[in-house]
C-alpha cells in the first residue's frame, strides 16, 4: 500500500510560526486544494489541521473522508483566550478500513501531550504518530510518504514499524503559493463570485458547490475552497455568504466589498 501523511503549516499560520523555525520549514501558505489532489492518489492518507480550519476543510474533503481528534491534556495555554484550543483534527482515509476477528481496532481519537523542544513548531509526539499509522492501517512493507517531515518524528515512528519511508517529495514544492498561483486563485474566486452574484440576481439563494463546479468547469474542491476563503475574509463582492450544509451555501446580497 502507498500511504501519506501531511502536516503542513496550518491555514493562516505559516508566517507566524515558521518565519524563523530552526527546522527550515518554509514560512509559506500551502495550497490545500492541490494538496488534497495529491493525497487522493494514495491508498490511504492523513492530513493534520487546526480546529479553526475544520469548517473550511470539511467542505472540500473527498467522499469517504473521516475526521479523527487529537486531544492534548498539556498544550499551549493563552490567557487571552477564555476557551482554549486543546484539540486538533486529523482528516483521513484508511487504506485498510475493514475490521474483523483478529484485526486490532483503533479509536478515532487519541489523547497525547503536545511536544516541546523538538526543533520545529508543531512537532508531533510519538503516540500521535503511532495513532495516525493505525488509522491508515499501516503494515510492514507499506510505502509511506512523510510529505512535510519537520522534526522527522513521523518518519522515525513509521520506519520503526517496518514501513518504507520517503521524507518529503518534489510535488509538495508545487503547492506553495507563488505569484502565479495566487493570481490563478484570485481569478477563480472572481469567476465564482460573479456566478453566485448572477444567480442571486435571478432570485436563487442556495448554491451547491458541485453545481457551481459543473457550471464553471472547476473541481468541487476548488469551488468549496474558494467560496469558503471569500466568506471568511469578507471579500465577497457585495454578497453575504453562509455555510448552510456541508456542500450548500446560502448567498444573498449585502455582504463585504
């Protein structure tokens, strides 16, 4: 089996946490649409994220994706937040989802303390790495790509389980935002917002990401990601956009600039 684990800089946090990171992790936002396209080429995969990004990412996940939870008894504690951030989501597709007699089961959550002094921000503890490998159904001999190696903890744990590990791959470099990628993303967003605006003019209020994608010749993931980003930033071109269900948006006139 070919498996992959992706632990990229969390959405909106790249410059804040990795500008001077000793591991050399680039302080650049990652194109999660491209990353998901890459991950779907594997038999099983897992993607770490932050809890504030759950709604943005859940709407663009491929069918069959599940969400696990990493609960952190010991974690970063910020007095300025009354409600602390003590868990992180892991989106995953297992390469071996079927259970049965003689097949060990695994919970969809793990309880493990955060790490300190590992040489990179957000380095994962060994217990977390073991849990992710269990979610994926990793067995000795499987090929595992650690797409964002960071501290190297995940690679080390996977190797200890007999997996054939590759630390990082060239394709990841193509997923970081450069001027060309940013311009393409902005053009797609403008096209999508204009489509929504025209629909609102005709009296339409609810839009399925899949329908918009079909109309514009884009992927459903792309449409969901672009609409979600516009809604979060408030740059909606005069539209008010709300997430109605996982794949449906409620759009009315009277939003941001």
